[in-house]
């Protein structure tokens, strides 16, 4: 059975449902950057979502980047996940 979004504030529920997200299971698989790309969805809304679907975790913006609705892959939510790697210069 799908878990409803009842613990979230009305504003966040309406915002998510307008984008077709109606259950906590759907919400759990969406990357935080994609959520932050929704107009009107900010870090306060993200903290509510994290408390519901990822208790004890906290997403912070990538260093030096602010979700800005530009055309970069990060803002579009299509960037591949960042894996810790070291850049070596010969």
C-alpha cells in the first residue's frame, strides 16, 4: 500500500501533487536536485521531505553551485551522480 504524503505541509503536498508525486515511495526515488528544480520548492520544503522519506539524512547543495534553472545538467537534473574521484595532472 502506498504511503501518503500527509505528514508534509499542505503547501508542499500541493506542490508535489501538481507534478504527479502523490506517495512517499515516488518521492523517495527522486534526487534532491530534481526537487529543488521545481519552482517554489526550496530547502525548507526539502527538509520536510527528508524527514519523511530519508530520516537522518541531509542534502546540501554542491560546492559552488546553486540550483538556478539554467540549462546546465545539474539544474535540469540530468547530471550523472558524482563519484569521489581525483583528478591527476601529469
